C-alpha cells in the first residue's frame, strides 16, 4: 500500500534537502534546463533494467512508477510555467499525484515508451525555462493550496522534485554503473594505460606529503595503473575496487586486492592494526551520489591518521547524469561538483583542504584535483 505524500515540500526553497542533497537556493538558475535534461538520462537507463517494474518494498514505488511520475511532473510544470508567462498571477489547477498514479496505472505502463516520454517531457519544459525573458522570472502563479511561486522558485522547486526521485531509485544507479565496468573491464584497461601528465603531477604532490613506505588506501584501483605509480614513488598501496572484474584482474597480475564499497564496508587495513597514512581516490568517487559523498569522506577520514594525505579527483559542474562514453560501452552515473560546496563537504568530514587545481579532461570537461590532509 502506497501512502499518499501529503508533506509540504516548499521548505526546499530555503535550504538544502538533507535526503537528496539538492540545494535549491544555491543553484545557478541558468543551470536548470540542462539539469532537467541530465535527469532524463537517468530514467532512460533505469527503465532499461530487467526489474524496472518491481517495487523494492510493498510501500515504495517501483522505478517505473517513479519514472511515470517524473514524466507527468515535467508536463505539469511546463504547463504552469507557460501559464505564468502568458497570464498575470494565474491560479494553477489542482493535481493529485497519487490519484494520477492509480488512474493511469503507472505500474503497468510500457517502460520503453515511458523512457521516450520522460525525455520528451524533459526537453519541452527545459526549452520553456530557456525561453523565459530576463524580466519575467519574478512573474507569479498560485497553487490550489494558496502557495505562491515565481517562475524562478517554480523552476527550483520543480528541479528538486526530479533530483529527489532520482535519489529514490539510486540503488539502481550504482548497480548499473558497476555492471558497466564489469562488462567492459578489459576495454577500460586497454584504454587507460597511458597516464596523463596531470595525474602524474598529482601523484608526485601526494607522495611528497608522506614518508617513504607510508601506507595508502586506494579507492577505485581499477586495472591498477595509479597503484604502480604510487609504489614507484615509495608508498605501500592497498588496492581496492567496487567492481569485482577489476579485483580479479589485479589478483591475476599478482597483487593483493579487495572488493570494497567505501560507503558501506569496513575500511580497516587487513595487513596492519593502524590507520592509513593517506587515501588516493582519483576519478573513482565521481560515481558517488551527492548525498553519499559526505558519508564516504567521513569514513575515509576516520580510517586515516591525523595529518594523513588525501587526493580526490572529481568532475567540475552541476547536477548528475548518466553517460556512455570512452572505453566503457555501458552507462555510468556521474555526479558533478563545484569547488566551494566540495570544500565545505571535505571540511565537515574532517579534512583540511590544502590545494584545489583544475585539470583538463579528454572530452572538454574539467577535473577538480584536491589535495587535503586529515585534521
């Protein structure tokens, strides 16, 4: 039995949502259209899984039901935004989302068709927001319960709804990302053997902050390229990865390696009863959900000695999206960060940020390379 959602969510316009991490007040308004399009990429992938129509629990919607809701939310908010631009202070027609789910039988709709509809609805409303003149963002409209929105606050409230429901099905996004690496592990190894100059420089900076023989926990070792360079710099590396195929690969090459999820697994070093001297997490935690990264960073801090070194590389930007590119032929989920929020999360987790550098990526993206120390 699905309990109707009767909560008042307008508070998300005043402060970040603690559940999904979305920061409506801090969002750059010009990012809204692309963030809506990015959100649609998630539903395309989730709806392609074999169990998209399966509820994880009797009282929770399935990914398919959430996707139908997201499609309809995009359509409703497109109507409301266009109404606000066309009329002065319109009153919105009431919409009962729970009744819509029952009347339209969300759970029995065709997943492939819904995926197309989600993308189309997202594109339509994104285009509407892009068309808003600079002097029209403060135009108002009123919901049936009396809540008044401007076009600006409507867009932010709308985007939170999309991001929050992406959070609701995030148990699928991790599984899909790991499965893509599992399937294309050999291709990934073949395509990433050459180390970029920026990574080599980051390893030198990281190693300079530690003594010879220092013990380092590597999060996301992949095929093992960085671990070899870290050991060449005089460090002792514990190789770990969430993808079993990479761990099998490392073991076949003669290295000790562990399947490890830094969000939920024990991080203690199996080879010694002492905290790590440093943590290396280059381009691995880019797949962590925004709301999960603070938890992971805190766990890594607890596993590291005071003064220990930390390297973290994430993609710069806003929002999150699925992408199929590069040496991995399956979809992977990426979360993007801006420097100031990232600094705040690191500080709150127990790290002191020493340096943040921007490094160019292979596809015109920018990486944030962070060097920090354990407080």
